[in-house]
């Protein structure tokens, strides 16, 4: 039923479809069909038009990370309002290990994060965001500064290498208002958080909703927080509905 709903939605919705194949795509192609897919999300985003409900499909091309990941050498800033990002593959319905994947390239040493959503009104579904490299400079996985966005069936994992275990490290930072995270896994339990202070940081904004999410950590600190509100922002409304917090 969900597949049929998506088919009908794609037929009726405004905007174009843009396809990305991180292993076999070519950024010189049009991206308008699966057989003419582009290679990178950055190229796909450049082809999209804001506020037209264009949809970017990141297509799984295998089970191994190398065959299904769009690797970023700089922070990918999703900065066009109303442009949606959808992972294609059976695992896109899972909480964890989606094979439509975005990650840092192994040589990444910039003091920044993997993915920033600065746009508004975007739908992100079935994507794994993984920030894990051998550098103490990168700070986290996903930074949401835009408003009224929805993440569904996504894995958002920062501090994916022991070297990234820094005090300011995180998996998710939220600064915009009225964002929803639905059926997402946020965090990681394979790297000890011995220095990092929190898995999720809420720095400003209000009415953030976590619905049916798992917040997962592995920390040796008794002061570690699943969610840390910046001083002055804690008055803002945050809703946790049917969520599980594990350390």
C-alpha cells in the first residue's frame, strides 16, 4: 500500500524527479531517468528548483557501503526549499543501515559536519547519514537550521570514529523550528563517547517533534546526555512520542 501511495504521489505531485546512482551515475547526464542518473547529490541539487517539490532519489546499488554511498569532501548544504530527498531500496524502510547512504570521505578533516539542512519544507526519507573519519576536526552528522522539515526512516550517526570523540561532537543538531523526526535512529553504539557531551543538541528553535525514534549512545560518562539544550533554549517545546533512549 505504501509503494502504491508513493507511485500515485509521484504521478500527481508537481516538480521533476532527479535520480542519483553514486556508483555508476555520471554528473554529465541529465539525471531525469534512472538510466541517465547523475553521480552525486550535489549535482542533483544543482538541477533542482526550489519550491517546486522536485524529488531527488538516491538509488541503492548494492549492499556494501562503497557501492551505495555518496561521499562528501565538503559539507553538503541542502539549501533549496521544498526539494525532497528519498532513498530507494528495501532497506529505506528500516530504522538502521539504509543502503541509500551519505558519508564523509575518509580524507575529510574540515571542522564542520556532514549534512546541513538549511532549507525549509523538505522531506528526507530512507537515508543513512554517517560521519566517521579519523580526524578530531569534523563535529557531527546532521545540522538542521531550516524550518518545517521532516526526516523519516533515517539513520543519523555522528562520532563514527574514536578520533571524532570531542566535547562538541554530536549526531544531530537542531536550530530551526517545527522540524519532525519520525521513525529515525539517532546516534551510534559502536564508538564510546568518552569526551562528547551529547548525542542530540538543540540550540534554538521550538516545536521539535521526535516520533517513534530510537536515540542510541555508548558512553562512559555519567554526565553524558541523550539530548542537550543550549542555555536559553530549554524553554522551547520539544516533544518525544513513543521514543526509546538507550545508553
